[in-house]
């Protein structure tokens, strides 16, 4: 999936923030487990994109079928 320019900036910012939080957490002696890379949101965006693409493909197939049916009906009515 292609991310928009704004989404790339947001995800890059989240990665930088999580890195800074991990550094500060390790400095104070705790376990650095900050994960703000937005893997969850990236997967959600991928799912939305995939469903939109599959729906669009399904609509194109249905439109092609309606077109073929209408064309066949018109050709059949011309030959009668």
C-alpha cells in the first residue's frame, strides 16, 4: 500500500518519539519497551486499502457484466 505524504510524516514522527522514549527509559534504568511505530495503524490502513481495492474490482466486474448483458439484449432486439 502506498502511504500518503502526511501518513509517512506521522509514522516517521511516531518512530522518532518511540526512539527518544526508549533512550530516556533506558537511562533511568527501566526496560525500554516503547513501540509507537504504529504497526497497528499501518495494518488497519492496509486492511482498509485492500477492502477498497477488492470492492472496486468487484464493482468493475459487475459493471462489465451489466454492459455485456445490455449489449447482448440490444443486439438480440436488432436481429428480431
